C-alpha cells in the first residue's frame, strides 16, 4: 500500500481548510506590507488607523488559525468524519475572513467582527469536543 492509499478523506478535508487559511494569512500579511510601504512606517502603526487595523487583523488571525489547523490535522489522524472536519474548517475560515473584514474597516465593534469571533469560537468548541470524544477509546 503506497502513501497515497493511506490518505483519508478527512485528511483531504483538513488540507483544504489549512490551505485556505494559509492563503488568508498571506493576504492579510501582504495588506500590512502594502500599508506600511504606503505610509512609510517600518515598525508599529505610526499612528495610522488603517495600518493599525490591518496589523491587528493579521495578528488576530495568527493567534487563532494555527491551533485550529492543528486540531483539524489531529481530527484527520483519528479518522474523524470528513463532514465534521469540513464543518469545523468552514466555520473557522468564514469566521476568520469575516473578522478580518470587520477589523480592517473599523477598530470598533462591527457585525462582521462579532460574527467572525463567534464562528471562530464555535469552530474551536466543536473541534475541542470532537478531539476529546475521539481521545476516549
């Protein structure tokens, strides 16, 4: 049996959502770099609110995405149903995208920002419960 035969549908699902979240992180990072270059600020936000919002949108995503990708990978390893991995991955990606859009537009409370954090927390909660469930033989 070759390596391709050992890859499960859950692993493919985890790979999809990990890849999409990495692209989101890259887009957010490029946005910070562009705003830095445009404002001539090499470190910090230089008092420029759009740059501060972009930095926090990227920073917030980097605070949440890695642990969730790890959870998706472990769920794939324990042969969780692919639909569950997709559900968690979709909630995470949609949440991070909505949060980034909301935070990029305003430093205050916005509907996309609130919806984004709720979706992210839901993804975390479902992933945590599923990981604990699959940890018990």
